[in-house]
C-alpha cells in the first residue's frame, strides 16, 4: 500500500505545481498525411491570442515551446484553419499524437493525463447519445438519463480538482451549463483564491452578471432580429402575444433536433390562443438554415444570429448569456421571463397549464 500512497502524493504534488503562476510549455507532436506546414498554440480572448507557432517538418513532426503567464486551456490549430485539439497548459513536456477516427490527443503530464480520463468518459456518453434515433418515442427518456450521467461525472471531477486547472476547465465549460447565477457564484466561491484569480475565472465572474439579467423574473432584453421575411425586433414579435417562447438552436445541434417535434406540437396547439415561437438560429450558413426551416414546416418566427461572438452587445449569445443550445425563455405578455430551458414534455405541460387543454 505504501508505494500507492507515494504515487498518489506525487500526482497531487505535480498538479499543485502545475497550477502555480507562470508556465514554460514544451509540446511535441506529429500530424497525419502532411496535413499542414505550421501549427499555432492559441488561448482565446487574451491580449495575445497566439502564444506560439511552430513549423511542421517533412516528417510531419513539430515542437511548440514558449511561456504562458498562468495555467489555462489552449487549442492547437493548423494553418488550414483546423482546430486539432484542446489541452491544458502545464510545465511537463507534452506530446500530441493522432487518435484514429478521433483527431488528436495531448498527453504526458499529470494534468492532461488526468483530464483525458474524464474527457474520454464524457465522449463515450456523447457518442451514445448521438446514436439515439430522434423518431424513437423512448429517445427523450434515454437522452435525459445519459445527460444526468454526464452531469454527475463532471460534478464529481470538479469536486476532485477544485484546486487546479482541471476543475476550472470543467466548471467553466461543462458544469456551469444549466446552473442559475446563484449556483454559479456558489460553486465559483468554492475554488481557492489562486484559481479565482485566473483570467478565465475573472471573465466568468463578469459573465454571471450578464446571465443573471435573463433569469426568471427579469424582463426580456430587446434585440434586433434578422428573420426570413425581413428585419424586426424581439419587442415587435412579443407585442400583442400572450406568451412568446424565445428559442435558440442550430441545424447542427442534435439535442435541438430532439426538441423540434415538441415545438411543432406546441405551435399547432396554442398559436391561435396567443403563443408565438421566436427561434433564433446560431447557424453560420443562411442557405442551410433557410432550407431546413422550409423542409420542416417551422411556421413560426425564425431569425438567424448574423453577428459574430466578438460583436459585444449585438450578438444574441452575449445578450442572453448563452452557454449551450438548445436554450429557451418563456416570456409573458408583460415582458417578464416566467420560465427558461423547458424541454420536451415539460414544455408542453407548462403551456397546457397556462392555456388549458
């Protein structure tokens, strides 16, 4: 038993060391089939997005070295615009290797190796969810069970890594989805001060304030809408309606496809009683978006978010503090948000309670 306790202590010590401020990183990797001539290590939304670049040799190998001011999540991209993989910066020498049918993985240090275990478990659940048939009447129940299992794994992993960058990564980009602003703040405060001071965490603290403005009980935030039939505003869509379901989705979003039959049922049942649905797509292909709407008889108000995520104040994602899709907000006649993120039968039950059967 002694050797295992020593090994566990060594891992904990390595994780703690990797989370101290200032990291000299060293990443070696190999691409497949002359995929690119140069790679970039990028940290999004920082003063210097590209931390380092490296040429890819004739043997498809590269080595990226440099310095980061703090532990953070980063991505490796190539000069063709492809994102190759995500990693957590740490002081240990790392290797990026190809994984058949799954892209690339970065390993070799205690932080990334531990994170990869969690990531693989989550990827397995995601693949299982995507194999569900949306036309199967049991697919919603199975999807919800998988979603619960997914959240449990994430929550446990955050608990186990509350003092290092693994916990930060999983909290910011996984666990916080679906939380209320109060729940986010409570979890945020559980992290030690050195983790709360990280750039990504300080930015997230500001995001919580944005998210809070669209919680139940708040008034909806008006914004311009670019619909199939022309420009309008959310306020105009809401005017004169008893209820408006503001729905965010995309044609590439599988969970959104599971929700579509319930939106169609809701609109068929309650449109004449004063329900309007305003679906805002996050698609970047207007042609694909239009074709999908026509093919699926989406007869309600349909708009597309034409702004990029860097257009602060105009992007629907920023305005409504979205972390994931599908996402929706149920807006009453007086403009108050009375519910959010209603799914499947839960949505139909809420509308039946409001309008009557």
